C-alpha cells in the first residue's frame, strides 16, 4: 500500500530563495522542452520528439548552464520532462476519444509550483539528520531544510516532492507500507445521501450539517478581491509591495477555505469508517452536475436568448463546489481501504423518489426539498433519509451480487 504524507517546511531566507530558483529553473526546462516539441512538429518534416530524446539532452544542458540547470538534481529534471510527456500523452488520448484536446500550455512561474524527486536518496534525502531532534529534508542545491513533522511516517519513503502554496513550502512523501491491520468489525452497515442543506444524511436518520466554508468566507474574500482589482495588471516582478500583499491576502483566504474543507472531509470520513463495516454512497457525476445550462435561442428574435435559469444554476453549482463532495468521497475511499472497510457507489437515480416501505416510485412522493410523503402508502419522513435508505439497499444488493 502506498500512502502520502504532507508536511510544512520551514526554510531559512536563503533556502526559500533557493527553492524559488529551483522552481524557476524547472519551469524554464519545462517550457523549453515544450517549445522544442512545438517547433519540431511545425517543421515541414512533422517531427515528433519523445521523452527519451529530450532526457538525453539533459547532460549537455547542465554542462552549458552549470549555474542554473546544472545546480539541481538530474532525476528531478527527468521527472519534469516526464510531466510534459504525460501532458502530451493525455492530449493525444483525449483527441482519440473525441473529447476536448487541451493542448499542453506554457507555464508561468506562478503556475509551476511542484518539483518531484522520483527516489529518496537521489537528489533528496528524507530525515537527512536522524540524530537531530528536528526533522529535516535535504534537497540538492538547497540544503537541509527544517520540516514540521506532525505525525510519524510509516513505511519506506519512495518519492519526495516539494510544493509551493502561496508563501508556504511543503514536502510531500509517498511511503510504501505493508498491509495495515483492519479495524475491528462493528457489524454495522450504512447508506449516505449527499446534499446541500445537510452535508450528508445517513440511513440511521442522522445528519451531518454543511459547514459552508466558502460562503462563510465570501465577504472577506469579496473585499480582498476588490482590493486586488484596484491594482493594474502587471508582471509579477513589477508589482508594488501593496500589490503583493493584496495577492497574498486573496491566496491566503482561498488556502484557508480549501484546508477547512479538507479537514471536514477527513473528520467526517473517519467517523463513518470507524462506526461501519460497509458504506454505500451515490455515484455522483459532479463534473456533469456543475455544468452551465445550454443557452436557448429565441426563434422569434434572432440573436437573443430565452431565460434558461442560468443564474439559479450558477448558485447551485457554487453550493455544490463549496460542499466538496468529490474531496470527501476520495478521502472516504482511501480511509476505508486502510481500515479494511467496504465502500460501494450506486446509481443515484430515483433514490429520493422511491418509498422505502412499499417501493412506489413517483416525483409526487417528494412534495418539498426536505419532506417525503409516499402517495401510495402514506409513509412520511425526511427526504434525505429516504435517499440514504435506498442507497443502502442498492449497495447491499450490489455487494451480494459481487460476492456471488
């Protein structure tokens, strides 16, 4: 099993400057490799350049520019070239599938925030000073950087990545672990229904309130963005001190909301995994749920459009994104795998319209957003609880079918 760990680094002023230079040079390498591929294909020969060819040039590049490219880990530079190669592979895969291609783009310094080291000990070393009470990670060209290790790393460290988020630096490790001992069985099964009014409702009639982190921070974020918009759009190195502080303010608020959302997802998922052996949830297609409605042209007046509810849909999309369903489900599956629990996703269609008592399916069973009242048998309860019960029933059927 592979598990990831993320720790805050505390570099000195000199180390922070070196980390910035490392990102800058890897970004330059990425953009240069991308430009080479573009130019080669635009040539009349239509030449395609692969990763192997560009990796073979690294030795010459490092010798030609020892103060910049020659300063950093060879393996980390290979990882940057592999990242570009994966971007092109994904581009061709999407083209073949008929989707939106998304040609790889040049990266600005602000948009290139991660450097990967494929192997611990090759250009980097986790826990590089084991006799020091302070944990450090050694990075080639940077030195031994302090790390705020808030929990132990279990298993053998395989890869190391350095990531910049705003003004903070993080080290991300992947460690190979033996199969963990599963949690004791509880004999409990549960179905969950994701929502907006409540973050989730379970089949036992309990609810987890929606914290609405984004909405709670909306006023502060709006004020910070308005203050930022008062500055002219200039290059990063042309910004004044006040402009830089305005940028950092907006980034800090977004980072806080993101971390609050992730913290809530971890705590909610951990409670479910500890209490239940089997968890069923809706197989939500979130990317489809947050799409904007299709415009409706007015046939009587060319060039104009009929109302299509785009404003209301935009508000719903914002609420769905603020709830963070995708993050939560990803965390839930990861924790369940570590704990030896079983999680199954089921088709969400009609789960909130089907009566759990008599099985009658009708849109009239749900007169309001919260109320469920079966028009056939009269069963009445909270609509989200009904959805969770039906999700659990479908999940158990699917589990039994998989075991058969």
